[in-house]
């Protein structure tokens, strides 16, 4: 592993952590505080960040130069998550929001099926296709497929649950902010680490 790859892995972990913190802050300000998930969230964000860093090493040479790199990363993530979002919006919601709180409207098995099939599977497959198209290697295909799975578990985890409900707009706003912050941190931390190592 060369220094640039190592920098990308570190940048991925930092980006995952930044995205998690942004999500928790926005969730606390706009919905309800859920700080209790922070310990587990940090573990998941760190592991996910490694996957994102791997995909970034495979795709970076095919992405535009700064300042457009972060925007391109956001675009890649949006393409990967879009099929799951469209599928969620085309179907009846799995929850109905009432005055007493959310009420489940479909069987739990159907929720699991939609989460696994319409979110995790589509994000993984589309991630692999995007990675293969951009990176033109099997490693890029595999790395971006894994990153797609991570994006689904991270920023996209609520897509099948909130699809078709009045909360979609809020969900999209939070997702856009989290993905934008994560992409910017990924790119800038990678550049900073790479430049710092070259100066040593």
C-alpha cells in the first residue's frame, strides 16, 4: 500500500466520522436527539470510512480536479442511492405517522425485504456498475460496490422507512448535508495528508 492509498483510507475514516457527527447534530436539532447511538455509530462510520477510502483510491484518477472533486463524489453517491429512493417513493409507506406516533402498516418481513432488496442490494449493484464504469478495473468495481453497501447502511438507511411519508423532504435535506460534508472532508483531508507526507 502506497502513501496516497494510506492517506485515502485515513481520510475515509475521518469523513465517515464527520458524516456521523453531522447526522447526529442535524437529527438532534431538527427531529430528536439520538446521541446514544454514538459509540456504535463511530465503529460503523470508521469501518464504512475504510470502504469509502478504498473506493476513492480506485476512482480518484477518474474524478475531476479540485474544487470539483467533492461535488463529483456527491454525484457518485447520489447515483448509487437514487434507485432505492425511487423504489421507496413508488410504493406505499411502511409506516404511517399519526398523532400518537408512527404506526407500522406492512408486515415486518416486508420491511426487511425492502431494506435488503431495494436498498442494500440496489446500492451494492449500482455501486459496482458505477465503479466499473469510472474505474475500468475489477478492483474499482468491487471497491465501489462495497462502498455502495456502506452508503446504504449509513446516509441511506432511512430510505425504505421514510419513503412515501411527509418526512421525505427532511430526510433528503439531512442526507444531502451529511453526504456533502463527508465528501468535502474526504477530499480535503486526503489532499492535506498527501501534501504533508510529500513535505516530510
